[in-house]
C-alpha cells in the first residue's frame, strides 16, 4: 500500500457526517402498506357493513312472514258493503241484482265476525274504526259507477268493480289465513272464503284473476279494466 493511498477498511469511511447524518436520523422510515389506524378503520367499516346486511336480511325475512292485519280485511269488506248497499236499487238486470243480494247477505255476517275478531284482539276500538274508515274510502269507485249510470252502463261497470274488490279481499283473506295465529280468525276465514270465491265467479271473475294478482301495500297491481265483464243476458 502506498503512503498516500487511503485506507480502504477504515470503519469510519462510509459513515455519514454533518447535515447528511442529521437528515438520516430525523426522517422516519416509511411504513409499507396500511398503517395500524387505517387497518382499524377498515375492520370497523367491514363490521358495520356486515351488521347492516344482516339487519336488512332479518327485516326482509320478518316482513315476508308477516301477513296483513285483520284491520285491512275489515276495511275491504266495509268498502264492499258500502258499494253493495248504495247501488243495489239502481241495478237493472236480474242476474246482477240477485248476485248483489247474495253479496249483501254474506257481507252482513262477515263484517260482524271480523268486528268481533278485532274487539277480541284487544285493539283500541277508536283507532281501528278510524283506520277502517280511512282504508275503506270508495269515492273513486263511486265516481266511476256514477259516470257509468249516466252512460247506461252501470250493471257492467258495477260487476267489473265488485269483481275487483272481491279479488282484492280474497287475496287478503288467503294471506291472513297463512299468517294468523288466531284460531278464531282461521275459523272465520274457513267459513267465508268459499262463499266469496263463489260470488267472485258469479260476478265474472276467473281463477286466473287471483293467480295474476299481487299486492303493493293496500293496492292491487291488477286493474279493474283487466277483469272480464259480467255476462248480462
């Protein structure tokens, strides 16, 4: 080794000095990937999403198992009775009048029975009466029937509208029958459904009407105009 040649194995030769050394010890090493805080946030967000999905699934399952309230059925039967009583004297054809008389008779018994069920269920009488009155509003149907009377087509229109209302009531009865735990309600439905099905057929309804019907809240997707007319001879 020459006298002026630097010593290659000097342990201090590669050590940083001055400003370089200060920069090296002051700058922390960058963490690779996510830091602990980010991971915690992601875990919490995942748990929240999972709980939300479980809650939605539970609510969907619960909703699918819950049938309509007897109040809903009472309102539909009340609407039918209102229409049947109001237009009974203005119907012209014998077939429609006779079928409407049968409808009025079954509605008297059915409404008494469903009201007894509501009373025995312990529901507040005033509240249920107010709900029934609101749900059983027939103003739109009456307007269509009044217009039909002016155009001399009342019997056909009446049969079509009542068929629609009967169809609506039958769907509600079927759903209530599958969901209720009340033996009194089951007995009432077992007695009532056959008679209402027979009247639905007499007014011009078919078995296909019920299979094509689906409920959306308290409204039916099927429209009255899609139900065939009562055959008047």
